[in-house]
C-alpha cells in the first residue's frame, strides 16, 4: 500500500494504482481482497468490495472535481446507492468489554467478517465525504497518478513523496532543457 496512513475508504480507493507502464488493481482475486482486509473473504465479497471501491472513487471524483481521465466516467446516483447498501450490509453496535480490569469499547456486528469490514468502511466513507475533513480530500495530479489522499499537512500536494519527486523532476527538466 503506497499510502498506509490514509483513512480506510481512501485505502480502498487506492487499490487501483498506476505505474509507468500500466494501471494496477489489487482486488482482482479473492486472495488480494483477503490481503487488503486481513479477514476471510469469498468471491461474493470480492464483487461487493469492487462495487464499493468504484462508488467511493466516483464520489471522490465528484467531491474533488477530479479532471483526470480515470475519474470521468462516474455515476453519482449509483455511487450513493452502493455506499448506502454497503453501510447497512452488516449492522454494528458498540459493546463494553473488560480487559485487565479496564472497561473497553469494541463493536459487535452481524454477518461475516468481510461484511462487517465493508459496512465499516462505507460508514467511514459517509463521515469522510460529509464531515469537515471532506475539504481535505484530494486527487493526486502527479503525472500518471490515479490515487486520492487526505491533505493532512498544509504543504502536502501529492499522495506520496515519489509523486512529489516526479512533479519536481518534470518541472526542473522543463526549466533546464534546451
């Protein structure tokens, strides 16, 4: 994962990424989904997570006014419906637990572990897209990049240092060639 400190909805969106030669997709197989989630998952879960990922990318594209080619074919109505469907796919509720004499909060849920993760990521996405941090969501405009990120520092302009380096190198090349 290129951007491990991002919120989970952004991490899911960024399972589609680009290298110099092509576009990559970390969710083409059930094992790729299991690696991403860290919980058991099946073929139906893969289909559901790919649909949620596309919905999140569509919503991020709308919110960030993303003009990159990868963000042009978006469907806002379908995206909202998919996030809502995912959010209610596994009800969650807070529970108390006691560990070493301390009260702790944890969440219980119905459904499979993958359904619980999908519902949780969708709920986090609702908070991200409607909360005060929504203005910090950005599309990375480095050449060839297709990732999104949350601008967590005033000087941050790219998803990763490597994208920033590519932009600076291209700018230096333009200034100094010929």
